[in-house]
C-alpha cells in the first residue's frame, strides 16, 4: 500500500478494507486469507506484524488520498487493533509474543519462514512497528474528532517508545537488541532488522545515524543489495532459510534506502541503483529478468532463488524513491517535501505524482 497509493490507490483501499473485514474478534489482523474462500490463518501467534502494519497502511492511504469516508469506515477496526496491541504488552511495557514454536509458528515479524528458528518474545522490529501504529492511530482519532481516543493512544505510543529505548536498546554497541527471547534473554545479533527503529521513528538522530553506518558496512553489502545478516555472523548462511540468514532480499535494500535517506543520501543512492542494476547485469547467470524485481538472491553468487517477479518489491522501491530520495512526506493533512540528494546528483524531478485527487 505504501507504494500502490502512488499508482493505484483504489486497489490499495479495497485490499486494506478486506483485512479490516476479516479482523479477528479480539482485534488482531490475520496473516493472510485465501481469496477464493475467505479462509484465514494467523499461525496461533498472540501478536504479529500484520496488526501494526495494517494500521500504518491505512494511515498512509488516508494521508495520500484524503479519503475521510474510508478512514471513518475503518476506524473502528483500527481502534480495536491498537487496543489489542496494548493488551499484549508485558510488565516492561513491551509488546510480547509468547510463541515457542519455530518458523511461522515461532517467528513474529517479516522473516517468519526460517526453518527450525525462533524469533519471539519482544522483538525490536514488531515493537517499533507497534509504536508507529499507536501514534498514527492517535492521529486518525484526532482527525475524526475522537479526542479521548487520540489522547489514550498517544499516551500508549509514548509509553511504548520509552520502553523500547529502555529495554531493547543495547548499551554495549549503541544499537538495539534483535529481541528479548521468551526466556528473558536479550539477543544482540546484528541483522538488517535494525532498519525498523529508524524507519518508524523510535531511535533518535544519533542512534539512527549509527544504525545506518553499521548497515552500510562491507559485511552487509553485495553488488545486488544488502544481506539480511552480515557475512561474519555466526549463523550466516547465504542460501539457507530462504535467504533470511544471509541471502539478499532486495526489498530490504529499499527499506535501508528509505531509512538512510536523511542520514546518508549517498548510500541511499547506492542501495537503489545497485539493487536495480543487478537484474540486468548478467540475467542468464543470475536467473533474473532485466527491470523485474525477483524475490531473493544467494548471498554469495547473487543467483535468484525465489519468485521471478515478487509482488512485494516494486511498491517498496516506489515508496523509497518518493518518500526517501524525493523526501515527499504526507502526514495526515500535512505535507512536507525535503529532497535527499546524493552528493553527485545535480537535480531530481518527479512528475504526475497523484496526491489527494491532484497530479503534482
């Protein structure tokens, strides 16, 4: 939706509306649904990333379209999801996933298909998303004149941000823990998941710049984009775990570009251009199609190991270009535009950008 809102906002709107219709009674958003019969799945997780992500996507859709009727229609689901997030916080004030399984049944977050792997408890990824979701839900309530809701959700967002920066900040390296696991142990693995506190406004400028610098290291980067884990990590596996333990999931390069734009525009430029050009560098060898974003690449050979065309990646590229490089930032009824030009760029132009019924 973050990318589709700039191309086919009506498709984004109806897609988001369907997830609200299929929301579970307690407020949680499902992992996926079968479009043929409406059957849903949530892998038995008490909390997931889809719940905050849907709230964020709805806010983005309103911000870019100004469709207040849509916002009014779905706000009940947004409020229910936001309060469900708060209900899943532990005594430290962190959003807590109690899963003890592995793979889809034990991983809360985007890397949920790694076999024989668990990532639950309090993850920095999901907590960062939940902070942003509560904050934007508060803004939605304010726009709709629900000021008691807005104050409630704003306080919840502030409390969660404070808890993240108290308990998930890693004092040894100035970054963040990957998670605090279900046994209560903080895990200091450095992975590409560090983009999340930067993208979602949890980290201050000094910490954000430090994260961007760490993710810019040579151990993370290839000619095709950023690895999901650095090459010197103990569990680095360039072709294992669906590329999620060292392969190149190209969308992460776009997340990185969006996060790095403000702090290191030259690396933003590098991330967007390197990842795109890789598809046409040697298609026969790399099993790619020029100009077409495939799913994931072996972290060493850069041969595509996944779908030939991934539906996740083109919208993220559009989003990183418009809101990262171009600095176009719609926030509710406000709009700012502060381009982030790499040092060797002389100009940057955007034409025919749809925004609230206009073409900018």
